[in-house]
C-alpha cells in the first residue's frame, strides 16, 4: 500500500505546481484553429524571456530533452565536423556518445566526475585547432551536481579567436539557475519541460541564436522531425508542423507566468538559498559532496557521496520503500557511490528539510554513522537566517494585500 | 508569491490522496439515470464497513459535518428532551451550544480542556436521572487533541440501566482512529468527508443504528432537508432526494477503496504510529501537550501548549507566511495558548517530520527556547524503529510484486 | 460499455465549463488561513452582482438548493406564520410540502401544471388576509418548464398593501434567466450551484435583502446549521463557520468570472435564443409543450408532452441506453407524460441541436410519429438567423483579436 | 466569449474520454523507481494486443507521430535504399518528402487524391525491381478520407517474391479501424497517441516485427533519440532511456483498458457504423466524398467535397466562429476544396449527428444549396436501424447489471 504523498526529490521530473497542474487539465482542441496562433506566439515570446534571448528563437519540439540535444547537433553541424566537448558526468558522457554516433569528430576532455568544464583546456584546444566548429558545455551536470561557468567558456572562445558555435545543455539550469543566453553568447541552449519548467517531460526546448539559425540553413545533415526550418515555417504563422502536446502547452503557459511573476533573478536566488541549506545539512552529516569544489556547487541538485562500504543505491531503495521518498541514484561512474537530492522547480525551504529528514533516516538505516536531526538542524539555521534577512530587506510584514485577520 | 507546495497540517481539511483527487475530476452526469443506483448502493454498503456498522444505515447529506450534528439531533430527539453532554474543547462546546439552540435540555459536564469525557460523572448523572434521552460524546476533540473512550461510556450507560441513545461525534476519528459503531453500541455516529475520508468538505455522514432509526420515526421535531426518512426513501432505490455533489461521491468511492484496501486495523495502527512520533518530537522540544494525560492522547491531532509569554497564533502565522506551512491555531478557551498539528488521513512518517521541522523553525522564530532538529530527531528514532519492527513482523523485503531492478 | 461522451441535457446538474472544471482541480488548503478572506470576500461581492442585489447579502451554505429553501423558511419565518404559495409543478409542490412540515400555515393555490404563479389570485388573497407574512414564488418551475413573472407578483403585493416578504425559488433561473433581486423587491432568492452557476451541486445560495435580514433577527425558529447569523458573523471576517467545500468555491470563482465576463444581459439573451430554437424544434415535431402559453415558456428547460399512449419515461430510457443522451423525465403529476430538455448553463446552439437530434431518434423508437430531422431543421433555421442578426448588430467579423490565419 | 463546449470533429487530436482524462491528472513520480517497470511492461504488452502483434515489439517514443515515421526510416533503412511509395494525399505526400530528405531513393507512384494505394502498380514495380528494400503504405490517408487495403499489398509483395519490409502509416487507423499487424505481415506500423488512442499528442508509437528489428540491427543510418536499440535496452528492464511523459503513460493505461474492454472487433465495427452514418448524411446533402469509390471509404474521417465556387476553408471558419464546431480543412492539393469530419476515438452516434447538424448550418451559411436537416435525418435513420439490429443480435434489454429503476 502506498500511503501518503510520495516525497519527490529526484532532479526531474520535478513537482508540478498546483497552478500548472490545473492548467493542464484541458479538453482537446483544434491545433489548427484560427485563434490558436495567439496562444502559441505569446508562449514563444515569453520563452525567450526565460532563456534571456533577445534575438533568435526558442523552438519547442514534442519530445524529451535528449531530442533537443539531437536537434542541436543535426541542425547546426555536419557529419565530420570537429567539436570540443568535456565528459565529467553521466549526462555529458551521453552527449559525447550521441555526438559521435551522429558522426561528429569529438575532441573530448575527460575530467574527474565532480569537476566542471575545463575552461583552460578548452581554450588551449581552440587555439590549437581552429577547425573546431562547436564547443559543447553541460551547464549543470545533473549526475554530479556540478555547475560549470558558461560565461568563462565564452570568454575563452573569444580569447582564442574561435568562431565556433557554443552549444549548452541547460536542461537542469534554464528556468532555475541564472542563465543568460544572450549575455553569454550561447548559440544553442537545450532545455526540457520536466526540470525548471516544472512540467511533465514531453517538450524539448531549444534557444537558438541568429548565428545558429544561419548555421542551420547551411548544414546538410539529414533531418526532418527535428528540422528547425519546418518548425520555424509553422511557428511563423503560429502553428506547429504536426500535432503538439496540448496539455503541456497550456501547462507551459502557467509555468511561464509563474516564473516570470517570481522574476528570473528571484528564481535563481531562491534556488541558491535552497541549495545552500541542503549543503549545510550534508556538511552537518559529515559527508562529502560529489562536487569537488564550491565553485562547482549546483543549486538545483546535490549529489552526496556515501562512505566507503555503503551502497548509494541502498539509500535510494530504503528511502523509497520505507519512507516513500524518491532520491536520484548514482549514474554511470558514480553508481553506488552517491545519491542525489533534487531541489529545483516548485520547492521551498520546508521541502528541503523534508528531503534531509528522510535522507537521514535512510542513511542511518543503511549503516551510515551520523547524528539524526543534525542535517535538518543545520539547514533550519541557514533558512531561518536567510528568510529573516530577505524579509528585512524586502517587505512589509505581513505581506501587503493580506488581511490582518487573526488565525481563528 | 507562493512558491512550492503549501505544507498542510491542519486537522482538516486533510490532504486529498492522488487517487482520490483523480477520481473527483469528473464530468457531470444524470443523478437520476437508471444505472446510478448501482454506484450509490455500493457506496452506502462500503461506508458501513468503515463505520463498522452491520445493522442500521449510513446516510450521506450534502453539507458539512456541522449539518450532521444537527441531523442527529433533529431526527432522533424532540425539543425539550433531556440529554447528557460534556464540554472539554471547542467542538464539544459548539455541539452543546447547538443542542441548546435546537431546544434540548442539556445536562452539561464541564471538564478541563485537555481531558476527555468524564465517564464516572456521566454514569452518576444517568443513574440519578432516568429521563435522559441521549448521551453525547465527542470521540476525538479536535481542538485539544483528546480522544475519549466511547466503549467505557457505553458500559457506563449499560451499568446505569440507561436506554438513552448514544450519539458520537466521530468527525476526526471515523476512518482514521479505531472506531466500532456496533461493538460500542453507538446509535448515531457523525462524520464528515474532510478528515479521515481525505476528501474536500461537503458530505455530512451519519452512521445510524436500528434503534436510532426507530427513534427518528417517533421524533416530532420539524425537519426536512436533513430528514432521515426522505433520505432513506430515496436511498432505498439508490438515489438521493436532491442533487448530490457528484465529484465528492466519486472521490468517496476512491477513498473507501483506499481505506478498505489498507484495512481498518492498519489505518488505526498507522495513525497511532504517526501520532506517537509527533508526540516524541514535542517531548524532545520540552513542550507539553494540551492533552493532560496519555490516556487522552489523540492519534489524529496533536495540540501543543506554547510556553507562557508566547502567542500560539504567532506560531501559525509565522509558519504560514514564512515557511508555507499550515498548522491549526488554538480555538476558544485555548486560543493563543496552543497550536495544533494535524496528522490524519493521507499522511506518512516523512510528512510528520516535515511538520515537526517547520514547527521548530516557527517556534524558534517566535522566541521559544528549544534545540533545532531535536524534535525531528526524536521522531526519526521512533519511526525508524517502528517501521523496522513492522517489516520484520510482516513482510518479505522488498515488497512482493516489486521487481528487483536496481535503481538506475 | 459506455463509449463516447454522454450527452447531458438534464436541467441540472449542468455541464461544467472547462475553465470551471480546471479551477476545481485544487489541493486542499487551510480555510482559516490569513489570506483566505481576500478570496471569500471577493466571491461574496461578485455573487451579489449575479443576483443583482446591491443591499443585503448573498450567503453560501454547504448543501444542496433544498437546504436553501429550508434556510429561507427557518431564518425568516416563525412556526405558525401564514404564507402564500402556489403549486404548479413538482418543485413548487415540494416547497409547499416543506413549508408545511416546517410548521408554516400555507395558503396554497393549486394551478394547472403548465401554468405559472396566479398573480391575480395572489393579490386577492393578500387583500383578503393582511396576516400573510410571506409570498413564495417558484420563478422557474423546472418540472414543467414554466417561468413565472416575479415583477408582477411584487406589483400585486404592493397594490395589496402587503408588507409580506417575497421569497423566490431561483434555482433554475439565477445566473441564466433575467433575474433582478433588487428591482423586483425579492427578499430571499434561493439558488444552487448546479444550474446556471455550472458547478456540481453542493452550494446552497441565498440572496437576502436587508428586510429579510431584519426578519431573521426576529424569528424564533430553532436553527443552527443554516442560521444566517452564524454565517454572517463568519463571513464578516471572510471565513465560514465550518469547513467549506473548497473545490466548489474555486469553481465558483471561475464561474462568476465567466458569467460576469459574458454579461448578465447577454447570458439571459443567449438562454432565450437557445430556448426559442428548441421550442421551434418541438413545434416542428408537432408536439406540445407542457407550458400552456407562451407567457410561461422557460428559456432554461423545455418540458415536452408526449402523445397519448406513449410513455415519457421510455423516451428517457431509450435516449440514455441507446443513444447515451440524458434527458429529464416527468416528475410527479406529469410523470410519464413529459420528457424534459435542459438547455441552461454552458450550452450553445449546436448543443441544442444535439439534444433535438437525439430526442428525435428516441421519440421515433418509442413510436411517436414525427419526421426525422424536422426538429433539427427548424432549430437550425432559427439559430442561423439569430446568429447572423447578432453578428450584424454587434461585431466585426471575424472577432477582433483573432488572427486572420487561414485554416491550414 | 467562448460559450459552451467546442464541438471537436477534427480527425485528431480526438476527444479524450473522461476515464482517460482522469487518469492523466497525476503528480510526478520517479520514472526510475523500482516498481515503475511493473507499470511499463504491462503497457507495452497490452499495446501489442492493440497492434495485433504477437512477435516483435511496440516502442513508445516521446514525440508526435511524425517522429515515428522518421524512426521507422532511420532504424530500418540505410541512406540510398530504394523504397516504393504512393502519394495520394497530404500525409502520404509528407512521408514521401521525409523519405527523400532522409536520403532514401523513392520510387513514387502518384495517384489521384481520393484513391488509395495502387496495389497492381506496386506489384509491377516490385517485380521489375528486386532491389526495393521497403514498401510504404499509408493505411488511412487522413487528408482525403481514404483507407487502403494493406492485406492486398502484402499479397502483392509475396506474389512478386519481394522480401522488402512493409512499413505502414497507421496513425489514423491503429486502435480504431481493423488493423492486424501480424496477419498482414506489417513490419513497422506507425501510430500516434492523439487519434484512436484518444490521448493528447506526445507519444510516437511503432509496432515492429522481428524482421524489422533485425533490419534495425543492420542499418548504419545515424540515429540516437529514435534509436530502437537504446529504447529496447531500457524497455527490457521496464524503463525508458530518458524521462517519459508520465501523464500520457497513465492516460495510455486507461485508454488501453477502454479499447481492450470494448474489444478490437467491436471498436472497428463501431467506427464502421459511425462512418457509414456520416456518409449517409453527406449523400443526403447531395455532396460528394473526396474518396472516389466505396472501396476507399474511411471509417475514421470523411472528407467532403464542397461544390465549385464554395471555399472549403470558409465552411471550417464559419463552423468554428459561429457554431463553436471544429472541422478539418482541406490540406495540400485539396485545400479549399474539401472539409473533413473526424469520427474516430471516443465518439458515438449522437456525436456524429452533432457534426452533421453543425456542418449543415455552416454549409448553408457559405451558400451551399442543401436541405437543412436532411443529412441528420439520413444518419438518424441509419443509426436507429443499426443500433436496433445490434441490440437484437446481442443483448438483453436493458443491459444486464442495470437496475430496472424507473427514471424518477
């Protein structure tokens, strides 16, 4: 018997906010109706605000984010093109694998799992090889909880005089972490609906710069379903080239409203605050993060190393079966050695305490030596201070528009 | 901006389980259709299993549980009838008030808030006054977190040779605490949809014994909307005398399936386990319960006394505004002196830790001196032990029917 | 197997619009939260706009509309009060029955079923008996499809110098037909959620004038659940005296937005247009309405007399089982002699054609001699003309804000 | 203002049945949870029953059916492979276009729009050119309402001694028309969620024979997102290689239950009955079908030719704006010359009458000379007879399990 809410702390799919869930509860409609474009064109325009993309376009393909990875490659590059990539976690590993299978000539920098993109090494490669057509960056490596610095990659590319395209996997960053497609000179930013956008999976998203759009016009790679050109031709008049997933589009409308209403900066600040609290908790347990240095700490997912002799998968299994709590397991090279706490999307401080409280029990059950409640206490202290500071800086108390009625 | 789930720990309305929520997402239908009775009659039969009522009937009126209080009185008693009641919390207070307003002659025993029904005093009253027509018991006083012992009231009535009706407010007990209408000789048990039944408010429920049905035939009190007779006449052929709230009926179907699938004994055991963990947490804070003795401890709601000088309402306000967590405030005589944690319905161990973690922050913020994390730790210890024991007693591990696939 | 939509044409519960359905898909929340009153007070204010009530209040009780009938009586009148009522259909019959059971002294005018309230007879009674405390009017008798003229009843009362209260059953008129509580001097208007408000049943609504509020202060009838005073005390600070049905309140928010956005006059005009089309269809079948004169024609429900020798219930049964279409059966005196087509709430022209098309098949199947398609054709002709006129009068074509994109 | 239901008669997305809609209203969950495979493996097994595929597999990709077209090509064929296709409507045209863009050497038979696959010509081509690696058939051409005979194509292939793969577009046939993957020797059958499966778009489905699976192992075409091999490796243990669209999977569970409960033969028989009624209606209007011969008539979509001088798009626009009814417009070569009525999925007889009634008004409004009501009447006559026959053959009346309660 499954009793009570399942407490969901995988780094995607994330909890769908009530307002978004409500918005998806729709009857079907004609996606070729004359007033459908009003709806679509507003969506596409607001998506650009979330990608922080002024020029260029955001494209939405029915599919998962893996499809967006493929769309980025097959539209903007030709088979045989040399590209620069780093491999430092399961998802960057998979993107390298895809690039090779799709025929790219990948210059791959292997980096320890727990570190981010090696910017200096990238710059050296770019200087050494001016034929590199594209640089790939996994902004937030979900498998290790590592955020790389995209802006410095852009600066390294510029310093090296490269005119390569900059392709960024923003699946677990766009809509949650600070992400600035224009400012950072990102040519293609890949995202999916099931992370910061707080929707079910099913929409593959790409922010595409003018430069990347031009590259897509030149590329000769065969493609059809994910072809930018067909999508653009339909989008220009407010339609899709094939039937779109309507509940997700309506959910996206609500999600964009929520994100833009909170404000991009506040969304990022909240994720930072939540992530920092979780890290304080992990520190109080005496455990290490998978991320090897504070400069790599991710504000959307925390991968925790379990002590030697403990099986990370057992933490997840115990949490799931005994405590109805879902964490992410270790993937690839770190399978069994980490477990992951997702804290992105529709989460708040108390949600993070829930995650820590459940993790503590599972860790204790599988034999990790830690003090029960210690992680929760550390995070509580951080959150109490952070929220008090925020209110002090920020706001009348109680919030304006709230009636001062005593709680009955 | 409301970000993230609101963590709901009021003692009703309780969280609606996903399966119930799904079931309520219905289109309207004709409530006089020829196949509607199949649906209704099964519902009514299964409700009897939850009330543990073999003879008699369960009646469902569109309304809140307060309406069921009134229905119990107006159907089974006449104006001027002498009845025996106790007042030991806000809800028992309100029922006394209603009984008087509806014209009953109430013999009222006032008891300290934090204690339960005074069985010995009741027995004395019954012996002294054979004209008493009904005894009222608030099984679980939601305002103070006090559960009274209905079975001993029945024994006292029998010992006193009373043939009064036994009317029980089971609003926050039926479907969650151990409740046995037949075994305890309860003539009318009042319940509502928004507590143990895990639905929105809107269904007033009454379990009615054959004796109470007979009394209803004799009573001359004017009534119409809540008249048992009209409801029974319609129910007999599977209908309602007026349009019922269809989403609630469909939700009730799913809720009954969930409750009966878990099993009545397991439901009660789970609530006991959850409540006990919360009480361990409160004890670790060094705070007192409103319930004055372990014999009164409620497994569905815990009312916590705040220290002198602290405003209980401020705990609720802080939790709500700062931590998006809803607790129940103090009501009536204990307003400002307690706050209440609901732990009934679709809750599990981790939910209760969430409540404790949020409460700790709010208590600290309003100046209560306690150790952060201490309550969570105490509950964790209890839950870990309790669940380990349960599994040992109970079950192959992992649960049968679960594939042994490693978490990827 | 139930395949395909059930086509719902009972006169309540009516089809819930998508936007309302979506709004009801909510998680539970604390109904005593400090920001809950903002939500409630706006609802109550907007309800007054739909009742067209400037002074006074609208009260919402969890319950069905039958409860609102009872609330009107038990709050505003005393047992033994003499009241004036008419009986001309099943629902007016039931209200009379309730009034008597609740102890009123009913002066009842029996009128042929198919006619409306006998205003002249009412005026004579009022002149003859100045002790009459209240006049009851069933604005729209749902059982016969008869709308009475409330304004003339008010004028008759005034002409007779009566200061009785005017109590109106607006269950199947408020929110759909033209209804003007202030202009018509209605003291209590009773409504329910499942008709013009396009919600599931579960909210009993009362529009109450200042005069009726004053009467409620004086009445000595015992009441508690439906007591205006308790509800008002809680409403004054934005709460309810007991847990309200939250999904219905959120649905009501969406419903009010829809109604007020369409506009009260346009809502009434649409219902007139829809009803007139249905009547044209019935006429083309060669069948009679239950309503005996055009002055009584209801724009929300059409009761159709079946020819002698035909069982009206068989029409409903055949439509339901064979054609998945729900019509209302004949009730009370006209059971078996009529079937009823509901056309209120979220309906449009094509919905009404659906009803006529299904009814034609069922009528033919049970042996009624009519020309298939004739009713549909008559309604089509009417609707085509009416919509063309409306557009000519009204609007640029296509609607402003609609992109002129060719349908792909 | 959009008032009342939009009457949806496009040939996809189709109306989502209530039971399916309910099933999609889910919270997110961990798609890598240990019990997720139980759910997935049952889904995949039951999908095979709908494709009528005993050997082989059904694969589900997040995407639209266009993606499934591409998956069929990129997995089973190599660039440069010669394939045999026919072009006789917009969707077969698009598949040819895709095949060419993806590098296939297409032998294309152009056929008049309104006819089906030219089996004799196919057989001649196959005899003439033994290098043909695959034969593509659009089973139901949604743009023209034409169903081709897949079984005869298989026989022609066998007669010609071809060992080519047989790839079939079953997007608007699988789950609605009679479709038998094994019996017809179909190697890849492409489907989508938004037609016969009665779900929103978002799942690309492929039924794949063992022979096609073997071909996929040999093909050297670059592919990754749509790679059978990756999907199969994950499916084998009950997972997906990337996050699947959870609401659609839960909806699919409910949809499969509905389809299998009705029974594949009964589903096909119902669609035939519904389609035949619509065709009777069109005939009564005096209009022609786009399908040029009864052998091509589609039971899921009827494309109606409008008279010379009339704009088919205007029929759709008028129906949409004035009557809130959505029809499909003409696509490609027949743009402006036809409009299309979808009658697949969760539809019944009365739904089809609704479509005809609305179409009649729109046709009259744009100047087509026809008798109002005539199409409805013809369909009514057909449906009444068909349902009476079915009941006579089939069933006690009323249906077993239905209480014989008189409609109140």
